[in-house]
C-alpha cells in the first residue's frame, strides 16, 4: 500500500476512533486497532476476538441512506453515515477479517464521498488474482442446491457476503475508471466479474442467489454496465458479445433491467454501423429462429419488447416503436409493423398518428386501397383540423396509382389551398402531384382541343412546382422532362433532363435513362449510346441491367444486331448475379419481382431478334426460357405469335395474339398485330380490325404503328370512302415515328 494511501487510512481511522471512544471506550479502541493492523500488515484477525453486534452487515444491509452505489457523474460528496463499527460488523460475517475485504470497504467509503481518485487507489491495492479462485469455489459450491442445504456456508472458502463485497469493489473500481475516462480498463474490471461467475456456474444462476439480494443487485448492475463500457472504449464487437451474454446467460435479470439491455442492444445493432456475426451455435436452440444479420436481430429484440409491454411486464417506452419503425422500414417488412401498430391500445398512441402510420405501412406493402381508406377516415374526421399531411399523402398515392386520378386531383387542390403562403416545399410537392394526375386525365380527353388544353395546363402546374422548389426538387424536374417528352417537345424535355442530371450529379439511373431516350427520339443514337456508357461508369452495378437493355435497343436502331445480341447477353448475366445476391424483407422481394419481369422481357427481345433473322430454333429457346420464369405472359404470347407469323402459320399466330389479349386486354402490340392480320382477311374482318386499332390508340395515343395500321384499314375501304381519314392517320404516324424513342420514355 502506498504511503499516501496509508496516511489517508490512518487519518480516517483516527477520526472514527475519536467518535468510537466517546461511545464505546476501550472496546472501540480494540476494534479500531485490529482493523488498522489488518490494513497495514495484511494479517487476518479472528472475528470471534471482536465483540458481537446485532447490527446487520454492511455487505447485506440496505445502505440507501448512505447513497448506495454512487453513479458516475454523481461525484459530489454525500452525507456519510457509514462507520468503522458498520465496517467491522460486515466483516464479522466471515471467519477472518482480511486485507482485501478491508480495502473493499474503505474504497467504497471514499467512492461514496466523491473521492474517485482516492477510491481507485484503494481498490487497486486489492489482489484480484488471489481472491478469484476462492470466489469461484464459493460460487460453485453455493450454486449447488443440495450442498447448500446440507452443509451451509461452513465449508465455503469465502462467505457470500464477502463475495458480494469484493464484486462490489470491482464494480466501483470500473465506475471510477469510467469517470476518469479510462474506459477499456473499466470494461476489463467488469469483465473479470462476468467471467468469474460464468466460469463458476456455467449453467446460469437460475434463481440461486435470490435470497442474497445485494449480490444479485451487484451482478445485474455489472451485466448492464459492461456493454456500455466496451462501446465507450470503441470495442463494438466486444460490446455485442457482452449484450448477448447478458441476455442468453441466466443472470436472473430484473424485467426492467433486461428490457433496458434489449433496447440498448437493438440500438447498437441498428445505428453503430458494424456488422455483427450471428450468435454462436452453442446459444442456438434447435428449431428456433436465428437472426442472420443486424437488422433481423434488432427487429427480434424490439418485437420482444413490444410483446412484454402487451403482457404488462414492462412500462411503455415510445422510443421502442420509433426504433422498430426504422428497422422494419429499412428491411421492407412494414406488414409486421402494421400488425404491431394495430395491436397497440388507444391509450398509447393517438388515433390520428396510428391511422397515418398504418396508411404508410399499407402503401409500402402495395395495398394502396387500404391506405387510401385509412386516410379518408382521417380526412372525414371533423376534429382533424390540420389534415395537410393526410392530403399530401393521399395525393401521392393517387399520383402513383393513377387509377383514381380524378379523386386525387381533389386532394391536391385542397392541399394547395391549405398551403398558400405557407411551406413552399410542400406546396411544390402538391403541385407536382397535381401535374402528374392532370396528365393522366388529359389522356382520357375525348376531343383533341380538350386534350391540348389540358396538356398545356399540366406543363403550367409542373412549372409552378419547379419554381416553388427553386430547382431543388428532382421529382418536379423529372416529371417536367417526362411530360415535355410525351408531348414531343423534345428540346424542352432535353433541357429539363440536363438540369436533373446536374442536380443529382449522375447518381441515379432514372435521369440517365430518360436523357438517353430523349436523344433517341431526336434520332441522336450515337449521343444516346454515349450517355448510356457514361451512366454505366457513374452508377452502381446493380442498376446496369436497365441501362444495358436501353443500350441494346439503341444498337438495334443503328443496325448493330450482333452487338445488340451480345449486350442482351450481358443484361442476362447481370440479372443472374442479382438473383443470387443476399437480401431480406419485402423490398428485396419486390426487387426480385422487377428483375424477373426484366429478364422475361429481355428473353422476348432476343426471341424477336432471332425471329427477324429467321433463326426459329434460337427464338424457341428464348421463349422456353421465358416460360420457365412465368407460364402466363401477354408479351411472350405476342412474341410467339410473331414467330408463327414469320413462319407463315397465320392461324397459330392469331391464336397466340388472342391468348395475349386474354392475359391483358390492353396489350398494345397484340392489338396492333391482330388488326394487321385482319386487314388481309377481306371486308368482313375490317370492322373488327378497326376496333382493335382504335383501342390501341386509346391506350397509347403516341404509338405510330397503331396509327399506321388504322390508316391501312381506312385505305382498304371500298370506293375510297375513307381516303381522307387514311391520309390523316398516315400523317400522324409519320410525325410520331419521326420523334419515337427506342423504348417508352417512362
């Protein structure tokens, strides 16, 4: 023991001795002398030489009056009611009064007074390596229920009171080191306690020490503190290991303490930015769910907390739902979140907040009808005065679905009215949604004059959205470029697409694709191909499949058939790699579905190329590959019909086109092909052919092939009755073909 420490102990003991002599005289001096002798020389003093006392031991009594175990940060001196007599009475529980236990007591007294550095010096004098073996033996024997009843504590090397006293000293040493910023040393001190207990009782405590509340409290506090110390030390993997040991080993944790650990562990997994390997096999139970990544493990922990709340085990913590919402959002599994939200009582979450959150969940799951119904309930509630968020969300759903565009326009107009003179960013969003929905309505116009007027209004509304956002909203710029392109105002579309590229700095593939398609509509195929190649360098590999497919179509437009076939092969290779990639949640499943559709369409494109090259067998192979992916497809039936038609099998081709229309009555290529076949079957088939062509135009007014086939039908009318109509159709077809992109703009 250092000289400074000895002097401090002597001073403390003298002050206590003066008080003792006033009350107990010679007996007090004798006890004080024995304690000082123990501290200075490390000798053991028999407890039966001291006078018995009915006072409870300091290791077992509730010393909340003296501050208990002081927390880090509460370092100001507290009123100290502990005395040397209390210290002696606590040590009297063991057979001998030894050096380590005395230092543990005095160190705790210094810690309670706020003398952190002094307490640490006292604690560092304890020879931990010397006492650990005795602690292990005592814990192992006491952990054996049968031996505990038959032999008691008589044969234990150390009483449970002494074990708790030393564990408490090691815990306070960790807290002292934490207060001084020595986090790794603090964690190591706590780790010694955990390792000692797990080594002595590998099967877990399982209620063995419930009769010793102080020991159980100390162990619970150690288990809860250790992961925090490892995080402060920057050892995040050790922190994760500590969390798992805390939850999987039988520590007899109090429910609220266990809930705090589970919550902090979930937060660590979600936000610490490290990849935690799954739990080791020794912790896994056969047939049980084992999380495979951070997100799954965090979701499991948070769902357990929600379940505990519903069972009444723990109090409600609103942050649990915040973290669970984030975790399920990035995993894509918002269906689970919706079920948990529905199960929460109204006293916990407000009706408005609950319905809005449920609407978000169901929208993400693709159940837009359910989402809109929930929003309608909120919008029809007269008590809901501030319904701007609900109006905007309803507008967004309507704009994305386009099946209820008229109703969506009403939501947009109400939102714009409420946002007048308020947030310009939200007003920009509302105008953008209004422009998208109005564009859908313009395509349904029956007269050309009405359609032109509505298209002009669409551009005006989208322009307003862009001005309100001051050129910072990518969605407004994208829809402005797209609408101008659809109206064949290609120069304006090109200008807005370039602004979008500058805003996004080339980070997204959608802007690259739109720009390339606009250039292809201007017949600038080489420039468009250059854009695609630049996009392949700037974007991530997962986005290359869509870009490569557009590149292949540009090559076909330039007559580079062999190169196009190689590019399509590259597309399939990228999709195969993506198919084997790891992922989880609904979002990953949606991506898989999109990739499946893209792979099918790629096989159909290849089949059409081989059909034109009269390579029937290769075309059949491509179609069989597509059928293996999905047995029902309008696009594949159309490609098969083209193959039959190229072989001269007109009836088989017509049957394939009918099959395609059975799958999708508005499949434009099949409508055009049916009309084309019927043109060559005489006057009786002409009305049916005309109906097919007009239906194709109603679905896609900018399809030049539909206008051309309708012109042929008018021209084949007897006595030249429809020559004027035919001329108009051919003129429209020529104008549209001149500005047609290699694939649709959107």
